[in-house]
C-alpha cells in the first residue's frame, strides 16, 4: 500500500471516530437466580423455575472490574453504547496498525534516499 492510500484511510478513521457517540466497555448478560426460600418454585428439585431475567453489565476500567444490574428499559441504550465501544476499539486498532505501516514506509524511503547519496 502506498503512503498516500494509508494517509487517506487514517483520515477516514479519524472522521468515523468523531461520529461514534456515547460508548462504554463491557458485556451485557441475562442472569437468572434462585431466592433460596423454602417452598418457592425456584427451589423445586425436579424443575426449578428461577427468577429473572436480570440484566447485568460487567466491565473493567483502570484495572478495576465492575458489575452493575441494569433495568430492562435501559438495555437498548446500553447495547448501543457497547456496540459503539467495540467499533471504537476496532478503529483505533486499525489506526495504530496503519500508522505503524506508514512509519515503516517512511523509514524505508529515507533509507533509500540515504543509500542513493
């Protein structure tokens, strides 16, 4: 790939990054639980009917793991933010990869010019 093509792709990546909107890291999962109360349907030894679903958001930030319960009405927004964060990660990874390739090309071009002298 030519340096100009790489630079154009990096510009497009930067534009895409500015359009991402709200984001958050993590995963959203559905959980079911047993209340452990005697006589409750969730404690049936043959066919337990657990309580739920409960939505749980888990993420790590600055080396700290966090888990939060999320109300069902907020799961749509949380899913959008999680998707935006995944896109952010993919774009920044591609940006770094392209910058490394561009840097390497520049070094090779400079080396060739030095060799021609």
